[in-house]
């Protein structure tokens, strides 16, 4: 009983520390809404960033404020009930914050370190694109296709996540490159032809950003 009370108290302290941080804010894009045309039109970018991502941020802040109140009251049931909203909106905020940086009108190419890892794990860059595209296109409903880094096995890995589930918390992989296949990310322009969108997005992949994420994850 004493151990259980200690664990609950520790959890409450962690929750207080988490929610004591400043509120989350919508990050600015590193480019203009029109910068990724014709691959992604300005209307999609404007709606996706200023409406959809902003909603995740706002809802996350609301959920964390409610969590703060629940912790203060010692209401464990309320804390548990808030977990799905925090996961969904927190994941949406995390995923999109990576996504915007993963894209660029001038994204460069995989550098020597990343290219060597790609060739080791997938034989070639084209094979990586093929496998990542196939996995992403096959996502049922809404979700994300990811290229991640497995720190334990020291290799690149392709996987998918449903809805806004965050990659690292869900799989343990470090996110390097994510492809958003929620319909709001492409439907206005590509309609229901998801494969065309996924194929085109590699033309605006920000390999400079992916290179940096890989080096940090791999300790290069």
C-alpha cells in the first residue's frame, strides 16, 4: 500500500512538472505557403498549418489545463480520461512539427553518412522510396508513413502509425521522415489518388533536415 501511494505521488509530481511548462504554440513554417507548389498547393498548406495543426495545439493546451486541474484535485479518474486527448493532440502537434521541417523546395540529397546507411539497409535510395511509398499508400484510413532509426539495432526502418500516434512513443523508432496521409494533407489537390501524392512528395523531401535527424539519432 505504501509503495502504491509513493508511485501515485511520483506520478502526480511528474504530471505537475509536465504541465508547468509554457503552453504549446503553433510553429512558423520555414517557407511561404506557396513555396511547395506545384507538389502541394498553397491552399492545402494554409489550411493544414493554420487550421489543422493549430487545432491540435489548441486542444492539447486545453487538455493539459484540464489535467492540471485534475492533478490539483487528486482526481485520478479524470487524469486517466484525459490521456487519449493528450495522446491524439500531442501526437498531432509532434508529427506536424516534424513534417513541416521534412519538406522544402530545395531539400538537397542524402549525404554520405545517410546514403551509406540507406544502401546498407535497403540496397539503394530508389528501393527505400519504393518501400516507404508502398507502406504509406497502404495505410488504412488516416495515419502516417515513417522512415525511422532503430537505435538498438542501428538500422533504418520503415513503419506506419495510425491516426496521430507519435512514432517514437508507439514504436521506439526515432523519426527521420514522415508522410502525412490524412486526407486533409492532399485531398483538395490529389482527390482520392493517394499514390500520386505520395510519389510526388519525394520531390520536396528536405534531405538536409533528414540528414541532420539521422546524424543525431545515430550519433554520427
